[in-house]
C-alpha cells in the first residue's frame, strides 16, 4: 500500500472506493493491508448506493456561521461515515462543532455545501423519514416540559411517535428500571439536572428508533447508571438494527463504541475503532491519542498518502466483527466508504462494480426532489395532533393561575381605558374678570325677564360645567394667571354688560360699536392643550346658548329667535353628544385581545424553543403546521374567554354604547385573538430569543394603535399612510366593530364583513409565514 501513489488520484479530486470490511477481515489484524489487494485498487466515482446504505454518511460538509466578512467555519469539508448498527462516539473539544454536525444530520440545520445522507435519504426530503420517528434525538438542552410529570412526559413523546398507551407503559417500566428514574408522578421541574437528563434519555429511547442521536447524554449521570446506559446501547446495537451516534465529554467511556470520530478544527482527526486508534498511536488512553493527533494536525506534518495507508490499516484491524458477515455481503460491504483523516475525502475500491446484496435493506424511494410545495401542507397526522393538543391542554391546566391572571388582564385594561379615556375634564380653573359686578360681591341675578346682572346669569350657566370660576380684579392679573398655568382661560365681561345687552336687543340692526363691544364677553384661552381648549370653547358657547334660551324662556320669546339659524336634529347613528370613549373603545377592545394573544403565543413558543422542546418535536417529525394548528385549537378556548370577558367589561360594566348583535361582536373579538396568535407565531419564528420577540411585539404595538384608526380617524392621515393603514390587520376590523357597536350593522354590511375578511386573511398570511419560517429557517 505504501507503494501506491495516490497523489494523482487526489489531484483529480476523485473519490475512491474504500477497501471493504470483508476485505479487511481477510487481512491479518496486525499487518497493514499493503500487499494483497494492491493490484485491485483503482479510482472510482463514489456511488450514491454506498452512501444510502450507511446509517449516516456526511460528505464534504461545510458549515459556517456569521456574515461573509466575519465568517466562522465550523465544519470544513468534513466526511463522516456511520455504518448501520454501530455505536459512533463523536468526540471533540467544546465548541468544535459536534452539536452543529448533529443538528445538520437531523435536518434542523443546513450545510453551506456538501451532502448528508441519513438512513438512506437526505434529511428533509420526501420519503426519507427524516425528520421522523426513525430518529430519536436527545438534544443537549433538557427539552422537557417542567410542568409535566415523568409519566406524562413519556406519554407525550410516546404518542408523538405513534405508540399505543399500553406500549408506552410497558417501555416506560423498563426504562424507569434501566435509568433508575424517580417516581413516575414526580414533576420534571422538581428533579435534579442529572435526573432530568435521564428522563430526557428515556424519552429518546422510548420508541426504539433506528437511529439514536444522543448529545452528551451522560453529563452529570452517576457512573453506575452511565455504565448501564452503555450496556443498553451495546445491547440494542447487537442486532444491527439500531445505530447510535453519541457525543460525550467522558472520552474514556467511548472505548465501548464501535467507531469514534475525533473532531477538531471542523474536521475529523481520525474516524476508527477505539482499539485501532489506541494501537496506531501506541497508547492506552484515547485522550493521549487525541492529543497526539492534535499535535500532528497543528504541525501539519502528515502527508495525505501516508494518512490513507494508516486509515486502511487501522480500519482493517478495527473491524474483526465484520468477519461474521456472510459472503453474500462481501461485494456490498466493500463498497462502503470511510472518511479520511484531517478531512481528506478518499476511499479505495476493491471491486469496480457496485453489486446489490440480496439481503440488503430496501432503499427508500429516490428522493432527489428537494422541494415540493405540497410537502409543507401534507395532512396533519392524527397521533401528532392528539399528542400536541393533549400537551397544550395539560400545560394550560398546570398553569391555571397564570391563565386566570391572563383573563384578568383584559378586564383591568378595559377598566383602565374606560375609567381614564374620553371623559370631559372637570374642575378646571377659569379666571373671571367681571367688571359689571365688583370683585367678591355676591353675584346674584333675577330669574325673571330682567336685564340686570346678566353677567351673573351667564356665569351661572358656565358654572354648570363644574369648573372653578376664580374672580380677578383686572385683565392683567387674569392673563398673568393663565400664563402661570393657574387658569386655562380668562373670561372678561365688560362693565355695563347687562345694559348694553338690553340696548343691543332693543336697537337690533341699529346697534353701534359701543353697544356691540359693551355687550360682548371676551374669552382668552390657553390653546396649548388641544383637548382642553376645544372642550372649553364648546362649553363656553354652550353656556352662552343655554343663557340665551333661559332669557328667551323668561321673556316669552321663541327660543329659536336667540339661536343660530340652524337646527341640529337627532343623529341618524350615535348619541347627540358623542364621546371619545365610544369612538376608541372598539379599537382598544380588539387591540387588547390581539396583543395578549401575541405575547401569550410568542412567549409559549419561545420557551419551547429556548428549552429545545420545539427542536425535539420537529426532529420527531411533527410539522410546523401541526404545532401551530394544535396551538390554535387549544388557545381558541383562551381567546374565547378573553373575548367574552373584554366584551362584557366594556359593554355591561362600563356601558360603552352598543346598537349591534353581541354574537358578531364576540366573533370579531375571537378572530382578533386568533389573528394575534398567528402574529405571535411569526414573531417567535423570526426571533432568536424571547427578548427580541418581546421587543418586536412591543415595537409593533404603537404603530398598530396609531395607524389602525384606533385613536384618530384614518381619514385624518396622509393618503400614503391611509394606504399603509388599509393593509394592517386592525384597521378594517376596528371600523367594522365600530360600525357594529355605533350603527348596529350586521355581517351583511360590507364595512362589517370586510373587517372579518381582513382578520381572516391576515390569520392565514401569518400562519403561512410561520409555517414557512419553521420549515426553512434553519441555521
Ligand atoms: N447559531 C449560531 N450562530 C453562531 N455561532 C454558533 C451558532 N451555534 C453554534 N455556534 C458556534 O459554533 C461553534 C460550535 O458550536 P457547537 O455547539 O456545535 O459545539 P459543540 O462541539 O457541540 O460544543 P459543546 O461540546 O460545548 O456542546 C461554537 O463556537 C459556537 O459558538
């Protein structure tokens, strides 16, 4: 072998078929296979067949994080071969990329380049069964629901993997014993870290998958239990139907593995049996072998050709158990590939043709088609939905106090809104300079048709508004009071007001300027606060009108004679004196339900994601659509309760005006909650952590409030903003609910059904975006 010059082959960048295990088995374990097969060796294209027949086959995998300018290479043209039925120990220093590699294998991350084959297919493609129950994935995080008992945890993961309840109970009994788990009714959150890890392991072992991927399962686990776990792993791989990939920080425990891959700098330093590695590096400690390999890698001394011979020699020595494989498998076995040390992509062929063995596992269908729109929406599986809905209901039940608190939020928010918004301000200070009646003189007047002390009569009508009329002796003092914010306005009444007013009525169109000026009340307002200024303007004019009516009545003159020539009739819709509470209430009601749903959903989803539960579910084959649908189903009840509570508080406790049908109002509220829920899904799919999701949710709250016509009519915005506003979920729905409440319209009116349609359309859009993000937003 040492005479074989492989450099030409490498230069041609051709993958070679390796010496198969059956060939190794014919070679003496102690000698390198340098003589026998040499003449048979020839370069050959690596076949898809060999890749698909291994449990896992990674070829030229490259994975980077970060932007182009700050790229962090994690996997650097890495090759990995995990034959079926082996225990593969994946070793490497912390941060070398083991978890990244595993999550690429389970289809949760994508490579920048290279190929991964898992159980005969490419993860994520049709027919591959990956993600799915063929894989059992135990992530590094606990990935468990703290509120569940161990028994409930087993039930959930069993149902997810389509197991029957009796089957789960049977397997659980075995695993409780194997992993020495505490009582089945203990809550996961009350267990120690090591116990939780064992529960997580039990959940992974439960359905006996073909491929077990265990990311540091034994951290913090008692050495005795660790040993029984390893015994169990050896036991289940004996039949060659289960394959295990395990990462661990306890290097020595991987001596029991069939193959170990030593990973460093994004590549494998070695991929071989522990015995072969120990022998090759003349040591009895894998750590020492790892150290030697690392030093060699740093020095960059090893030449590829020498590496290739080492691999073949080591592999031959390391796989004596393959001798037992029958002759019928020889040709097939010889096609399997090995990975090169230091990331070399090489293999050596012993036979030129690929021969399919009679007893080989059937291959999954050819799945080169990577993407099909139908894949995203294939029918939801009933066992997934059953497990997810049961889990969500149980979660709500276990968090009942929190849920009750959540029901309290709409009540309190609606109450605060109704208490604080829309009421006319009272008790405002108004400075009054009444030159007709001397300061501090008791301001009395005659209620008959008398033209005396009419300033007092007018001020009486003004005082009906419950403001503080504070007398001042001069205009300067009153103006100073307004400037110092002691008063909101000052009212200046001329000295002979009553007399001049009488003359003005008497002389009519012949009244001169002296009469007109002398009969005129002057108002000076602080207009810095628009709401207060408009309110005072309205109240001062209304007081003047009611004063005129009062005089007309007392003097038996028709009231209309003293009014402006215009008659305000009963309104067609709404009250005669509209209030801001009625205007803003519909939008506020919808916003409350919408945003509570946003935070509730994004919070729940982010917790599931941060704790690795979502990852685990997705790897076991649950789809984004199933997760979202199960949430919608279970949260619908929460939404319904919130919608009812908010509506009852607004309409029956605070008497917000309502002319419409309570059924449409409640339906609109529920739909707003469902839409908020799906928006929450989008936020949790976009964001990497709960904090960012919270920022986005809070950040979108104010734009919604301002742009959706909730506190100000949309008609007051610029044309461009009106267009933007039109496309927001709460604009048409707010207008719709406002029309139901104020006008009593029902679903047949376009304004009303457009609101429902807008919310429905946004719900579907948000749902599609979240499903796509869950499916495609992988690292
Ligand atoms: N989403 C990510 N974005 C950027 N960098 C990441 C991301 N995930 C992991 N990394 C980086 O990639 C490197 C490999 O991480 P990985 O978790 O795969 O290592 P590991 O070998 O599993 O470590 P450990 O043994 O400590 O779990 C680390 O430097 C890590 O900081």
